[in-house]
C-alpha cells in the first residue's frame, strides 16, 4: 500500500513539475519604426502589461523594433509562417492580402484623427479588420500614427511643384496613383531604406507623419516639409489565425485586453507626437515647414481627387462614403 501511495505521489510530483516547467507562449512582435513612436510605445506597453499580468513564465512578449527582424516586404509572410506572432504594418502595406484596406490611402479622405476613430469604431471599419481572415490573418485592432505630410528637396506649394519628382511610397496602388496623378514618379521602397534614399538624393521626397520624420531623421535630409495633412498613416495589429485560436481562452482574453489598453496608450502618444515632433523639427532649423493657404490646399485636393473614382469599384463606394461621412461628428 505504502509503495502504491508513493508511486501515486511521485506521478503527481512529476505532473506538477511538468506544468511548472512548461515553456511560456512567446509572442514575437516585429515592427519597423523607432521605439519613441506611437507604435513603438504601444508595443512596449503591451509587452510590459502582459508581463505584469500573466508573467514571463506564462506568456513572454518580445518586441523587435527598427526592422531588426523583418521589414515591410516580408513581415506578414513571417507572421503566417510563425516566425513572429504579431506585427502592426501600415494599412498601406497589406496589398498582397487584401485590396480593401487601401481605402485608408485615399488622399484627403479624413480631416482629422477623430474622424478616423469614428470610422474604425463603426460597422465598416470593424468589417475591414476581418478582411484577411481567408488568408489566415486576424486583425486585432487599429493603432494610429497620424496624418501624413509631404517632404521634398524643393518647396511644394502647389501640385505642379511635384511634377517630375521621385517620391518614395509604401506598397499601395492608391498611393502610386496619387503621385502619378501629380505627374510625379512613385517608388515603392521599405521604410528602412528611406533615410539613405533621401540622403543620397536617389529620391526627391516622401510622405510621412511628423513622428516618423523626426524619429528617423528624414527632416535632416529634406529641406522642405509641406504641412499638407493629405493622407493617413495608420496600422493594423495582426496575428496568424492559427496562433491566435490555438491560445487557451483565458490567455487569449488577457492578451487581447493588454493589447487594447496598449493601443489606447499608443493613440494618445500619436496625438502628442503630431504636435511635439512637428515642433522639434521646426526648432531644428534643418527643414522649413510650409503652410498651405486655403486656395493652395484646394488645388491639391482637386489634383488628386480623380484617384477616388479610379478605385471606387475596388474599395467599394459604400466604404468610401462611410469613411468620408465620419468627418462629420454625430
Ligand atoms: C511605419 O510607420 O510603420 C512605417 C511607415 C512607412 O513605411 O512610411
């Protein structure tokens, strides 16, 4: 009997030890921007919240910023292959997986970030989070960076000033059409290459937010920035559906809660940096910030408006209408 009891106790001990030694779930989160950006801050806070609430021995989030692991061209493939578990590419970079998210690239679609927030919380915005499920990618939420500005080696006041210039763009057909409409040449290049392309004058300009231009020092190699607020830089946090549905329910719930909280924080950082990083660039004296008059701005809006029509079928007129309507507060 005693023998039997110690055998049972030993089995129990081995079982407990096995649980105690179970490997933690590792979530590698790969992104391309600096840590002092909205996305960088969101990812770090997500890591810290998961550690605080679940403990590193259960779930460990590892954040890889600055394209350390993967760049724009290969990160989604890496998510699907399980090489990383989360990423948050710009909405402009999902073209290989869905044509629908290019909606967000339509020029002058959103007047401010409140409008973006209203649209994304609404039915159509939520629907777009699910648009890649048939490809094995689950959208977990949106995170903002902000409205984009145009930087260049020469002053851009009216659309004709962009004619003949080369601009780096993210890999979006809508962004391609936007620059072609201006009679400029768009070049799809990864974010990690932009500074060098600008510095060596292989390209003339690019479009980005104040925080990306500040954190990656684009302003040091671009003498002019037009405060155009002409487009949106926003992200989707994605994971592979296989990984996500494979997590135990309680773990998935806690991880999602931590992510949602980190996104709220990241969005706050985005609003602050839109103002603060612009100010730092202005104070640097390295880049002149050009303000558009109302009349000049109208010229830009009119020049790129044909892009809306060109992509209406692909994006869905109902989606375009819903996004545009979000500019009006209810
Ligand atoms: C990013 O903010 O993730 C990169 C944006 C870009 O490629 O310009």
